[in-house]
C-alpha cells in the first residue's frame, strides 16, 4: 500500500484528527505500564509517526507525555529516583521525533522502515551510553562501555522489532484512514 505523501499541515483531516494524535500518544504511553516484552513498546513508533504527520505546534505533547510517564514509572513501578541517564533517553526519544520530521512529504514504506531502524539503533546507542556514563551499573572504562552495550543487545533487538511492528501498524492504519476519508469526501 502506497502511503499518501502530502504535507501534514496542508491536508491532514481537521477537527478530530488532533485528538487522534493525542489519543495515539496517550495509548502508546499507557502501554508502557502494561506487561510487555522489554523495550517492545509503541513509543518510538508513535514518536516517528507523530513527527511525520502531527502539526509542528503540537509536537511537544508526545515527548512531554513520555517524560511525565518516566517520572510516574520511576516512582510507582520501579521505585527509583530519576537518574542522569534519563536525559540521554529523552534525547534519544526526541531524535525519533526529528527522524519523523525528516519523513514529511517523503513517506514511503522503504524510507519509513530505514528511518525506523535508524531510530532504534540510535536509541540503543544513546540511551546505553547514558547508562554507562552514569557510572551506576558499569565502570567508566572502555571495558565498562563494551559490557553496557553487550548487556543491552537483547533489549535493542526487542526495540527494533517493536518499532518496526508498531510503525507498520500506525502508518498503514493512517494511510487507510486517509484514503477512506478522501473517498468519502469525493462521493459527498
């Protein structure tokens, strides 16, 4: 299925479409609280999707929701204080938004898949670097950095699989909805 490539600000459905993006962001965040495979969540995919299709003035919301949910997860689920490594994780999440912006007017299946994998790999590299740099789990040596990245590989594999799966769901569902909306408008 070819994905529409029009500008999100020029021709995105008006009215309830903004609420749909907010609902998607909140739904992705809510799934972080449900049982799931480690790092197999829709968060990266949601950020990539929102970057590609959400209006620029609303892009703050998905990232702010992730930051807020991290504080709640740390307090209620992990019983841990936020650490300095979280800034790296948030920066990596922000990169997903930026990568999504790079897809505007260029949404094609191959490009979306490559961008998704690039986001997943960048998330792995940036977030694990933050974990290593914090010095809480690994020595701040080259061997410690290597151990940190090696320990994170299973999580990285889940991240890539989850991001690809949810990106396929979000972008395909949106393409279908836009085509259906256009067909409805043409017959009205």
